[in-house]
C-alpha cells in the first residue's frame, strides 16, 4: 500500500480500478534502410494507414448517443485527410527516395505540412493543421505500436490516472462516466479541475508521480478532499474509506432536503444561488440542485473536440435548449472564452497556438475581437436565443473601455442586422461584463455605466492579481482567494456596481466554496453562481447566517494586511453563530 499526495480539487471518495492514460508517444526513431528492405517498409507504412482507417471507421460507427452531434463529421474529416496523397503517398516517396524508416518519413512530412498550414492567412485553414497533426499522430502510434485508443477503452467506473488532462480531454471523460481522476500536473482552478467539480467526481491534481507508481488495473482510493491517492489499499483502509463514503452520502442526502428551501439569510436577505454550466446537458444537474438560473454558461466547451467551430444554427439550438429548459429563469451566456488552457484541440496538437504566456495572450474577448468571423455568428445565435427565454449576454476578460465599446458596437450591428431580417430577439437583452482582470476591477466604476450587470470571475482575478498561472502546479501554493489584494478588488467591484445601481454576481470558484460564503455575504454579495454540486452546501450557510452582522466582520477583515490573520478571522467567522 502506498499513499501519494497532491491537491484535492473535487471532494468525495472513490474506490475503483486504475486506468492509466498513456498520452506520450515514444520518441520517433530514425534509421537508414538497405535496398532489399525498402518495399517492406513501404508496406509497413501502408498497413499503418489502413489500420488508422479501420480505427476511424470503427469509432465513427460506434459514436455514443451522448457525444456531440458533430463527432461524425469530425471523424469523416480525418478519414478524408488520411486518404489525401499528402499523407498517404508523400511519406512513401520519401521512404523510397531517402531510404529512411516509415516513422521518420511520416514525421518529417507532418512537420512540412504543419509549417505550410501555419503560413496560411485564413485562421480557419490555419486551424486545420490540428486535424492533419492528429491524423499523423494516429498513424505514428500504429507504427510505433503505441496504444492510442486510450479514451475509447475506458470503462465506466474506472479511475483515470494521467500526466495531465486538458479541458477537451475532460469533456470526453464526462461522457465515459469515470469514477475519479488523478493527474501528475495541474492547478486547483484550472478548467480541468473545474470540470471535475462540475462532474461531481473526486479529483486530485499535481500528484506528481502518480503515473509512475500506479499500474493499470490496480486498486485505488481517491480522497478528493484531502488530496490523497492510495495505491493498492489493504482491507482495513478500504473499509475505513467505505465508511467515509457512507458518511458523505448521508450528508449529501441531508443537504438535498434544502433543495426547495429559499436561499434567505436569517435577517431576511434574499440571496440568488445560480449554477455554472459547460454543456446544455448540465442543465439537469442545475435543476436538481434547485438553482435560481444559470449564472455562467461557458460556451467554449461547444467548440472543443471537433474539426470545425459550431455554426450559428448549431449554437442557436444549444442556447435555445438551455433557455427553454430554464423556463423563465435567467440564463447568462458567456461569449466564447477560448485561448490559454482552453484550446479547441485541447492544446496538445502541434496546431495549437504557441504563445510564451498563453494566459496573457489572445484569449476570450481579445480573440473574439481579432477574429469576428468567430464572434459574429455567436452574437447572432445568442441574440436570437434571447427570444426564447430570459437570456443575458456576458463578455469575458474585459480589460479596457475601448474593448467594451467595440463589443457593444458589434452587438449593436448584429441587432440592426437581425431587425432588418425581421428575426426575433430581445432588444433589451441585458449585457454584462466579467470582472476578472485587475484593470477591470480597479476601473469597475468606468465600466458600470455601459453594462447591465457585473460578474466577478475570481479564478482569473486571482490568477492575474497574484501573477500565478492557474494551470501551473509549481505556483499553486500562492493561490489564495483571501489575499488582501483580491478581497479589496472584490469589494471595489461590489461598491462600483452598487453606486451605479447594477447587479453584481460572482461566478468564479470562490462563489461555490462554502468556506468563503459568510465573508462574501459580509462584503455585500447577493448573487452567487457555482457548480450545481456545491450549491446546497452554500445555501445551508446562507440560511444560517445573519448578513447584516457579517458586514461589520467583513470590514474588520478587510483592514488586515497579514494573510495568515485574514485566514484565522475567516475561520472564526465560520465557527461563530452570526
Ligand atoms: C473565472 O475566471 O473566475 C471564471 C468564472 O471564468 P473561467 O474559470 O471560465 O475562466
Ligand atoms: Mg475567467
């Protein structure tokens, strides 16, 4: 029995068998062939291509019902690329001409193609190199006998152990109903960790050598609260964790009774508890938790794991589905926040944009303003969906007024276009801005006159204020929602919203962490949006708190400069009967 420690990012205990996800390809060898072996090598290459074709057809013919509808066209694109002479023939010519091995011929041809795509002006075509790279990788794996159908082999109930998982990987895991996951890398507010919380499964990140110590099929216990992974547990340990599982189950049952109770503080302040969702299917969990609406719909997940971005119609259908399912409750659709750790292909393909500091790069609204071919169809789709329910539109990562004005102009143009075409939409659709860049928090009063609401994105606000990359486990230890600088920015934003008489919500992970609920109530926050799995625990605290009395304590906490003392005071706040 062995215990490994990492960062627990999603509560709960899971006991099950390990599925170790092999992600890295072995190094590609290069060797020269003698004349009699050349045709055999050509044949070996052709076999690998044929095997890739069979694999792709098999996957296409066995698409699970829960997979996104575009999965089939994504696979068809890969089949077409596979048969293109640039993939199927060029390496053969190279094997014959240069007398090199098949892997090397394919690798160098893949690199040449990648460079050609990279030079293309059209961003959509440039993006296509990701597909080409994925096809090249599939054939390479066949040649290297590496196991590459990893995701497909996963069975429900297994515990995934991987070096790292991208948000795109995690979406695939979501369909596989895995029991828990553990990664060597990652941070607690990475989108991968956020997805684990949305799945409601235990997860541990930055368990540094997990893939080294865990063997396929081995028994594991994942303690997502304490961040402990137990490999090969003995009978007593399993029994102890089974009891813990039962306790957790009993506590969840008790919480479930609060579903229909109002989220009102003891002194009568009504608090709105909304849900964050990534996919339309998540609406079910939001309803089960009794959410008062959707405070954050991360639309970028609609753009992942596919060959082409979703068109206006497909987006419209997804947004309408959510709006209708919410039956009159608010649905806050955030415009696409791609970039940084949320790449369409998971960022792993060689096609991923290479930026030294992706979190500071072309992300979210910056990307949308640079490439309006991506943005305009989404604006049209959201506006059209606003006729079907209480839809609000939210802009991520605003950092300057100029950026906001450019987005508002585009929204204005889109509205005019829809009016001209006599397409229905809500002309007074509320437009909100995420306050998640320190520049926006500091100048929230300058944004407020032009927006209908704010939503504080603490994940990024903390990342950018404290200068810690949210996916870099080396600086995880610096992540702290209670850092005085973070608390001041939150207060500043709430004050600016109040002065301008616009609502302010919080939709970062801090909003769903019950340890901070009382402090946030004390800071005057009345709208919280979080993963459905955490909503009832927050409601329990809300109902047991006196918001008026908490204001005084929050003021005191905000005066403290020492982070350790802030932590002690917040702990005290949670223990006292206020
Ligand atoms: C945030 O930054 O707090 C947020 C809610 O957005 P995301 O986590 O998707 O960046
Ligand atoms: Mg954010």
